[in-house]
C-alpha cells in the first residue's frame, strides 16, 4: 500500500507538488544545459583557435647538419618522433641549402658573386611555374628551377646550361635550368627562415643568388656534404580537444631530448606550438571555471527556492504528520512517505532534463555574439549529462525531504502549541551565521581579485579550479540577501507606524500583518532579492564584457584605422604615401606617426610621435586613464617648431649650390604638406663650389603624389675626419632662382652638424608619460627635468600622465610626443628625421578604406582596423562563452523568482481564508481585504527589487571586473570598468514588478470568487 499511499498523498497538494516539480525540472534542465554549454564552448574555442592559427604558431622545425650518409637515419628518427608527439601524423617537409658556389665566369675574382642550391619538398604546391618544368633526378646535368626574382638578378632562363664549382667542393657541377617559378606568397611566414628563396638575392659581404631548386634525391647525392637540413612539421589540429592540449604540449617539449638520445646530438627544434597549447589549455580551464560562477549562483537560488517550497509543504502538513505520529506512525515510516514523495517528483525530472538541454542550447545559438562568431552548439545527451541530471535531482529530493524530517518528531500537542508562534528573527540570523558567511564570501572575493581568475596553482604544480574563489560571488549574493532580511522587521515596523496614523484601513492592516509576522515574508523576499541581484549582475557582466572588448580594440589599434609599413617603397615613396592614405574613402583626419622601441631613463619604452593638433580625432585614449583630457594634451604637447623655408608652387626638382672648404658628407631635410619629414642624401661635397640636384618626384614612388607645400628644414652633415665650413650660395626650384637663404655651417669633424632654414628654438620637449615611467623618472605633471631618450639627454616637460598608453601592452612604459616638436628636437641635435612608419587615421566607417588597401598589395601596408579588431575579440568563443552562461542563468533566475513568489503568495492566501472571512464578518469590505493583500505583497516586491538592485551593484563592483578576461585568460588592457546598463536594468525591474503584481491580481480575483463561500462558512 506504500506506493499508492505515496501517490495519493502527493496529489493531495497539487499546487505544491507542481511547484516542486517545476523547480526541480528547471534546475536540472538549466544545469545540464550549462554543463553542455561549458564543454561545447571550450571545444569550440580550441577549434576556432586552431582554425585561425597562423603557420608560424603551429609549425615546428627541426634543423641538423647532415651528410648523404647520416641523412636517412636522421630522417627516420625525426619523422618517428614527430608522428608520436602529435595526435595525428603531421605533414612533414624537408628542405636543404647547399654551401656556396661561384657564379659562372667569376672563378678568378677575389670576391665573386655566389650561388646556392636547395631542395624543398612539395614546393610545387606553394609556387607556380612561369616557364619550363619542375626539376627531376637523373641525367648528366643537374636539373634546377630558379625563382623569378633570382632569374631577373642573374639572367638565367629556362634552357640555360652552365658549370660551377663550390668554394669548399672543387668538383664541377653541370647545371641545366629547366624552369622558372614564382612563390605564391613570398612574404608569408612559411618562408620567414628562407629569405634567399623569397627575395632571390642576398646582398651582404658577398652577393648570393638562388637558391637553384633541385630534386631531393639529386641534392642528397650531389650537395649533401655536411649541409643543413630542415624538417618542417605542419599538423592538422582541427580535431584537437581541450583534454589533448597539455599532453601534446608536453610531448612536443620532449622531442628534442628524445632526438638527442637517438643519436641526433645537433638537432635543434624550434616552434611556438607548445607555448600556444599550454596557454590555450589555461584559457580553456579559466573559461570553464568562470562559467561555474553563474552555475553556482543558479544552484544556490534553485536550492533556496526548493527549500522554500519544501518548507511550505512541511508547514502545510504539520498537523497531518502529528496526527499520523499520534496514531503510531514511526519516524522511519514518515521518512519513507516523504522520501517516496520527493523521488516521485525528482526522478522524472532527472530523466527528462538531458533531453531538454540541447533544445535550450539551440536558443543560445540565437544570441548575437554566438551567432556572429560562427560557433554552433549542438551537444547531445551522454552519460555525463545524465550523471549531472540525476545528481541535481537527487540533491533536490534531499532538500525536499529535510523539512519533512525536521517536523516528523513532534506530537499533535506540540504542533498545536507551536502554531502561531513566530519570532522576529530567524535561526540563522540569531546564530549570526549570515555574518560568518559574509566573512567567507569576502575572503573568496579578495582571492578572486588577488589571483585575477578562479584558477590557482595546485600542490602538484599544475592549475586547478579554486572552489572558494568560484563560490565567492554566489556566497556574496546569499549573505547580502540574508543581511538585507535584517531590515524587514525594522522597515515593516516603520511602515506600520506611518500607516497607522492614516485614515485608510488597507495599508494599515497590510503593514501590521508584515510587522507581526516578518519571517513569513522573509523567505519570498530573499528569493526575489537573490533572483533580481543575479539578473542585474548577469546584465552588468554581459554589458561590461562587450564594452571591454571595444576598449581593448580601441587601445590596441590606437585609432580608427592604423596603417603600418615601411616609410618608403617603390610604389609609394615617403612623400607619396600620405597623399594616398589621406585620400582613402571615409578618412576624415590623418597624422603621420612614429612608433618604436626606445630607451627612456635606462628603461625600454615605446616612443610615439603624432601630430598634437590631430590627437582629438585620431588618438583613442579612454577618459579614465588620465586626469588630463586628450584635448588638453593636444594643446600642451605643441612645443618649439623648427624654422622652415617653404618652396613656392608645386616644384618637382630642386637645385642647391654650396661652398665648402673640406670634404663634407651632407643630407637635406625637407617636409611636405602633411608634415612628413624626409632626409635626402646630397653626397660628399668637395672643397669649392658644389651643385646638388634633388628630384622631388623620385621621393613619391611610381604612383605617389606630393602633398604641397614642400618646405626645407635643414642640412645635416655627418661626422668626418676634418673640420669643414659650409655656406649655401644658391637655390633653384624647377629652374627658377630663389632668394638665397642665409644658411651656413661649421662642422668640427667630431660629431654631426646641422644648419637650419630658419631659427633653431630651444625649449623643453613636452611629453605624455605612463605612470610607471613617470614614477621611475620621479616627475609629475607640470614638472620640467632632464631625461635620457634614445641615449640623448633631453630637457622634457611632463604635460600629462596616463595609466597605460594606447598601442602599448600591459605594464609597458611609453612616451607620447608631438610629431613636429619631436622632429625639431632631433634636428637641433643634428639627428636625421624619424621616418613615418605609421599613419593614424580617423574614419567613421573604415570598411571602404580597408577594401582599397587590400586591393593594393603593392603599397606594402598593414592596416589595423579598430572595428574589425573589436569584432574579432567579440567572436572569440573562450572570451564570449561566459555571456551565454549568464543569459541562461539570468532567465532561469527570473523564472525561479516568479515561480517561488506565485507559490508562496498562493499558499499564504489559501491559509488565511478563514482570517479573510472573519475580516469580512467584522465589516471589512472585500476591496479593503484585497488592498491589504496587495500592500503585503507590494511590500515584499518593492523591498526585494530595491535590495536586489543594491546588492547587485555591490557584488558587481567587487566581482565583475575580475571575471572579464581576454581569450588567452590574461588580464585586460586597459582595465575593466563596470558597466551596468541602467536602461535594460530598469526595463527588467519594471517587467518583473508587472509580472509579480499580475500574480497578486490573479490571486485577488480568485479570492473574490470565493468570497460568498467564506461568508457562509463564517
């Protein structure tokens, strides 16, 4: 009879049974979905990283000197070790480079030009034939293919035959050129270690051409005389899982030692994959551990909601249990009934939840940041999900059982005497457990802030999830809500005093009811408070993450569009690049720039030179990083500018005449209308009159154009053996004579000298320093002092201090100076001008500009688009994975809140039917009764919304900035700022309040229908 009795007893309370079933089903389904989500995001993040990894990141190279005799054994050993280290055998190619051979016809020269031979497996897959065919082994002549660039430099063409001798091997080699090829990507990372193959010619102490590529068998038989062999392994990592990351990294790290143990003592292995795999494993672990934070918050909320329902069920059955006990039912019998009832609700949830998880995750796929990243979550139920589901369901059954067991020992008389007693404080509050939990939560949050992630080092030296840190935010929400309950009696008594003096009855009755029984309302209030706090913290975390990605992109790019590349090129010269870049579609402002490593006060720092007048448009500095706004920096960075002689019109040629009394190497410094400075060699001037012609058109490149006006800045003489005096005697522009400026120079021969076309001002160099560099130099804003920059002592003035400089990495010292002022300072010290290696552009929409740049590869420029970079950061599954987990937790928390409030309000109203009937009998109108009920519930709702919002702000401030990390699980630069979307938060609060008030209205309507029955019963 136990089974049917359990079923009959369970269905005697359909509302509470349904509430318990809904709570358990929601908890199991959401937690199963979150478990699937965390695993799927980790796998998607690893897969995405491997798909987008560059050749340089994934390839491993092993180099060793070989001969024809040793190569076969080394080759077998290398291939075996690499196959063992990877989960899948990698694609292995072997390349060789020979010793130097003399160019035909130059055997008798003391410094002849040289040739090299080479071999590369599968080069036909990375190059295309211009003419001829690929070389084969065999024949009297060595068949060779030559690159197009080497063919142009040497004159060798398909069909040519020649003979050459090695500098170390005197045996003649007869060569037949059978093909000319062109690499598909000569500047790609694959050829980073083979610059001769990419360029075709290497001009150093000796000029070397080649390599002439021959078949592998030919090279080993003819050229492998203690030459270097390189094995390159390119793995297929598309199926790599998070669990395989660290073992593969360890296996790759041992390849070198195993090769040496196998006899290859001089084998050298290089590659970045082990470090990348280790970092990715850490990032994957951190991502999964961070997603445990909303999981634990949801677990805590679900447990409390279920305990609240279980307590209501136990309270509702207190007299029934006491009667059963008085009739002989023992504790075991009562526990079996309660346990069977709990399992009757929990077991179906455990079975169903794993099948509801995937459809729930399908909704996550619709989130914008998941959909835009291309990640598709399609997990299926497996053994792990069923274990999680049954574990959560079993724990829920235990929580549902505990209140019933607690009251199973009371007799009927004890229950009667205990009815109606309700203190003003709960057991936890009386014991001070909420304060103790607050201390634990504070310790956990402090550790999170200290370590920067919920992962710490384990005793074994690895990394592991710290349970205390993970539980910190959830404990903070719980203890904050529990401490807030201390306010319920005080606020309710205050409300009672305020409403008692008013003539209206309903508010007074409602406030009196809450003040009389505060613990009855404490449970729903705590549930609502935690749910609201979780919801707002989830919104704040998602918004903070998105804002942080934009901040990172703006910081890394520095401008809307930053272009980097050589300052001079064949297609666009130094005076032609700026004209082309400023004409890009959408560009509204541009500044030439210099950015490079320098030494400041003995520390390595980044030196950035930009036009100060353009900082407000092109320089992205987050306002909180400096007390001085960018507009203020823009004004104060402008220092002394060098004099200039502006050339009239649009000249293309320039002729200078000068008189010197000794040999003097001389360079002309000029600038264009965009502020680009360029030095032009004028050669070595000989004693007497000298005439020097400068072609301005040659400075623009083949397709570049000058932005006028062009201005002369100065003449710089290099150091020479003897002292010399120079006087400028004439200046002609496009054949038109100009008034000769009074320019002269006295060079003492010990150091460079300079003569300027105008006054040479002397003033401190205004700079912006990072805070760490300012502290190192012991200088603050407004102070003037001396500092060593580029090993030259300068007088500088600090106009602003920033915590971190755009484009600089975390903790990297940096200096920002005005472009013109910096060039003036260098010119005054007879230093050549800094090249414009970067262009910082402002553009509302950079899409069209980037499209043009990609269509012009001959411009040799690398664009860094702030918008594209932000999209790339936001699309990283490991970085964005927390957002989906937060949304799942957020929605589940709101459902828990609504469900718990509905059940508590309905049960409370049903238990007070007799009370309402007595009030009606005493003459209280139904409207007043419903008003009293509305006041009671509105008190709970208002207090919960306010407390939840305040708690969310506190927890968000302490926690959120420390759980927003990069995709590599490192700290974010610039630092994370909490961003609470108040508009969305207010909308959520209004929506929650509307739903809860609608529940109250529904209950009131239900009571109105039962009003006549109440009056007849009374």
